[in-house]
C-alpha cells in the first residue's frame, strides 16, 4: 500500500521547463516531407554558420526549392536567414538533434532515449516530479527502481496512473484513453492520426498529451516512411514493447478438447483440504504454481511445455523478469528454468493442484496437458 501511495505522487508539470518550444518543434517535424528531413539533417551536421549557396551545393538542390524549407525551419526558431548567410541557434539545434532520432529506420525508443528526454528538464526538478530522494546518487536508476524495475511494478504503476493533476479533464481523459487503447491494440501500436481524430485533439493538444505520456513512461512516437511521406506511430517504450511481445508470443495455444486423451478431473468437494495431500509440493512452490496459472485462466486445455515457455514464476534469480542494463542497453531479462525446476512445477500442477480440483489433466499426442477447472478459476 505504501508503494502505491508513492506512485500517486507524480508532480509532472510541463510549465516547469520550456515545453512550449518542445511542442512547437514536434508540431513542425510532424509535417515533414522527406525533402524537409534531408535539409534538416544537413543543417544539423553543418557549422552554426553556413552560406546558402554552399548548402544548395551540398544538397544538390535548387535555391528556389530550398528557400521554402529554410523559411519553415526559421519559423521554428532553428535558424535565421539574411541574404546568403544562414545562422543556426545552438540551443534550438540540440532540441532538433534529439527529435530527429524518431525518423531513423532503426530507431528504438529505449531507456537511453528516455534518459535523453529527461535531460530536457532541469535536474533539480526530477526528484520533485518523480518523488525520489534528492540524495539519490543516480536519479535515472532511482526512477527505474521505483517505476520500471519489474513488469509487476510497472503494470501496477500503469493501472494506478492518472493525469488529473497535470492537465484539464478533457486532456486527462485523452491521455488515459490513449494508454488504454495502446495496450489493447494489435502489436501495441497506434496511428497518431487515428488518435487525434478519436479524441478530437488539435495538433498542439496532441503534442502536449504525448509529452505527458512520455514523461510518465507510458509511450512515445516515431516515424515510419511510407512511399513519399512519413507515418507517425505511437508505441510503448522499447523494453516494455519487447516484453509485451514476449508475453504475446508465449501465450499457450488452446487444444481442442476432442484431442485430449485420458482426461482426469478430481472431485473438488473437499476444496479446504487439498494442501494436505501426501504428495503435496512445498508450500512456496504451490503458491508459485497458483500464480502462474493466471495466464491460462480461460480454462482451455494447454500443453505443459507451451505453458512453461511463458510461465512467470520467480523460482530463482534467473526467472525473475527485471529491467537491467546489459552493456550499453537496457532490457527486461526473461525467465530461465532448470530441468529440476520444470519438474517441480509439473509436480505442483499435475499432483497437488490436480488433487485439489484446481486443474484437470490429460495428454495430447503423448504430451502432458492441463486445464484450469471452473472451481480453480473461482478459487484464484
């Protein structure tokens, strides 16, 4: 309960830093053509002062084609143009250097990207925004530990998350709606244009909502090239997206009941008594097995081998999914079980939980399978 109370104390306030410049930059790049992007890239990798003629030669573009793009970038305060001289604002350029990553074909909105996002905010504000100790030696690692360390912590955080203290009620509802839509969508991806239309947002409103979602570690946007234009896509941050894909890919296929050989079901009339079985597994292992059944609570028949591919049971340090930094990259470590631990889980499900009436067991093409019974579903 203490942990949940702490999670509710986010005090993210976009007015604490120059978020309006961020929003304007994002609006500008959201309307980019491939030609716009090419010009911006050239400017970002050029000196702060460059001649117009030199830029046209470098880009192999006519001046009359280049000037409208330069005027567009000038409107975003990136540069000023006087006759043949182009002068780039150093601080504004940093913002565009960060945003341009979103167009890279290999872009991954990962924890490194998130750290870059947080660097936009004055460092003394981060402990206030995220209610972490000011004495923390590493603010980002403290944020990871509090909000992202395990899937269970992060999922609980998402479930409890609200935005009422950050924006008005309409924007708050849009932010919560996008969160819900994203995690119930195919492959956990949304089109920005669909979201803007669904929640009747102006482009400025949308960018403000997306900034809030990014600073709340929910999701971000990137661009995928489609023929002669860019398609803007909303996705979770990379590490969580990969974890969700793992969970989705390891969902045990349901077996047709007609394919089950020798189905067995115990009488559950003595359901306060099943733990007293002579062949019972250790209490902790039974608890772990019970928790793991959440993924097959639909009651359909599944192979034990398929079930174990996606079982999330903390049997050892290697089977606890945890966000860790490996070399220069972060990732959620995935469960690894020894043969002895697989046998322990098999005993807990096929003996103890079976004798308690929680599951029924059988075989399919010579392989062990099981299904959670109606009593098991009501019990858990």
